[in-house]
């Protein structure tokens, strides 16, 4: 695989309101896309692979790092080769990387168990009674 020129160090990947990752921290590799396509596919390096080192990133705060390590592991890798253009594949790879990081950073609210409502309990018991009557009606009459 051929490495592209280094990105503008001021460029950022917007993950969310609390996290912007400098593109310099994201390793970008390109290579030829597999599959059919003739000479274009054989000679063009349109496949894009992004790799982000979660453990070694100086940008992440400690809580963010812990959450990402727990959900994604020490590094995350995204590979895209859907388009004929390297630029479109690169943009799509950045979107997917940002989406996966953002999804892993979401803090899920703890579930608070609730009691069933009086109406739902009554409906359940009515359904049970109707089903019981239906089955009882199907049985043979006693002698």
C-alpha cells in the first residue's frame, strides 16, 4: 500500500461537540481496490484504510479513552473501497470513523424498572381468563 502525503495538522475530524480529533492522529493508507474494474482498478489506489490509536491518542480525555477502550479496543480501523474515487472513499471513511467513535461515546441511561400499570395488569388477567374459558370449552363434556 502506498502512503498519501501527511494531512494538514490543523484539520480536525468532528466526532461530536466534546471531541475533535486532529487528522494527524489518524493513520491513512491507500491501496488498489479489489475486484473487477480492469486497468482503472489495477492502477488506481482508491481503497482507503483509516486507523486510529485509541490508547496512544493525546487528544482523548481519560473518561473518553476508557469508554472507547471498553467498547472498541485499543485501536479502530475503517476500510472503504466502494467508490472509484479516492477522495469520496476518504470522505466516507472519515464519516464512518466519526460515527463509530460517536456511537461508542454515548452514555446509556441506566434502566429503572417500573411496575406495570393497573390497566395492563387487568388486561393480562382478562386475557388469561378468556383463554382459559376457550380451552375449557374445547374439552369433552364430563360424563
